[in-house]
């Protein structure tokens, strides 16, 4: 749980908006356990632990419900996770542009604030819902549940869920996705998988983005992959540039092969 980053998503909950939809920015987030830095009593710690277990347990219950819904409708749901700016939305933009004539896509965008990413997807005429988590630093399964209801997803579609940019907390929250995709860009350094192992450990796919920048940055991609494999030997890698389109075909092939009866 986010005991160190101070993230909280209780209170009045996140705001879930379509592009163009408006709501007043509510002061809707307060801490799960705001006394944690002041009160170190045994009793308090015990309570915190119980609340954290409750949150994760509730999350798991609704994640299972999401997963059942996706399976019943043969929806291939991907949870895209990464640090901020690694290129999640850029990869989505190119993927949707290239494949939208073949495959029905739906998108859920997670950010603390703004409709920026939803507007980028909306510009491609893809149905999209933005979730603003306020102080929260990750999506939870109830937010996805609400967004999915608003999206009215057709059978056999692909649902792309772009999580909040954060290489730590989203790893703990199952959203009911079919596969988890971690994206890391060439500017982030090869040691991230061993520094932030949970995200790589819980993912199925690792997309290494911004390979067009390789001539300019100090990174050893083989080393990055080896670190990631130390954490998760089952990871499957794609090396791409969302900017130039390099490497995207292999990613598309995987998407097409895995979306039906996944
Ligand atoms: N050179 C290069 N730049 C890229 C590539 N992909 C994305 N970018 C740039 O990286 C920046 C961040 O890209 P986004 O797609 O917004 O990243 P994101 O992961 O969605 O960011 P958040 O949603 O804020 O976490 C933008 O300036 C992009 O143009 C790439 O393959 N090569
Ligand atoms: Mg984004």
C-alpha cells in the first residue's frame, strides 16, 4: 500500500469524465491513514494494516468482477503501466491509428489531473473515458468498473487502460486486465527493473520505447532486459519507437494473436 507516497483515493472518490464533460474539481481526496508520521503506536499500526488489507481485498473483489465481464464479452483488456512520460499515450495513439480499421478499441485514461490524454485519444475518434484520481497515484478496480459501464464496450474489442504514470503503486492494484504491459523508455536507465521490481514482476509484456533515441542516450538495452528477466523470467519484450513507428509491427502482431480467446 502507499504508506510512503501518501497516496489516497477515498473521500469522494475520483472523477470520471468523457472529453468535453465538466465537473467542478472537488477536493475529494484525503489520506487513508493521515496520522502515520505522528503516531507509531502498535494499535495504530495494526489499524493501518487492516485498512490496507481491506482496500486490497475490496480491490481484488471488483477486479475479479471486471475480469469476468471482460471474459464473458471476449474483451481483451490491457493495463498500461509506466513512469510518467515513457510514452504510454504516444504508443496508444500510433497503435489506434494503425489498427482502428481492423479492431474496435476503447480507452480508459488515468491521470491525477487534466483531460489531456483523453483529448489525444478522442481526436482519433476512439471512445475514451478519463479518470482523474486527484491525490491518488494509481487506478483501482472500482474506477475501471464505473468507466467500463460508461463506455458500453462491444464484444471482441480491445480495452486499453492507461494507468497513472507511476512505477510503484499501480503494481499492487489488479484492475481485472487480461494482460499487464509495462513500458520503459530508453531515457530511464537500465536499472529500473531491479529498483522498481514489483511493476516488472507483475507484468506480462515489457515495451521498451523511444529506441529512436538510442544513439543519444547512455543505455545498454541488453542489460535492461537482463535486469527485467531477473525480476520476471516470463517477460516478453518489444522494442519500439512511438515516434518513428519502428518495431510497432511486432507489437501489433502480438495484439492480434492474443486478443481473441485470450
Ligand atoms: N523521441 C521519442 N519521443 C517519444 C516517443 N514516445 C513518446 N515520446 C515523447 O515523450 C513524451 C511523453 O509521451 P507521452 O506519450 O505523453 O507519455 P505518457 O507515458 O503517456 O505520459 P503520462 O501519461 O504523463 O505518464 C512526449 O513528448 C512524446 O512526444 C518515442 O518513441 N521517441
Ligand atoms: Mg499519457
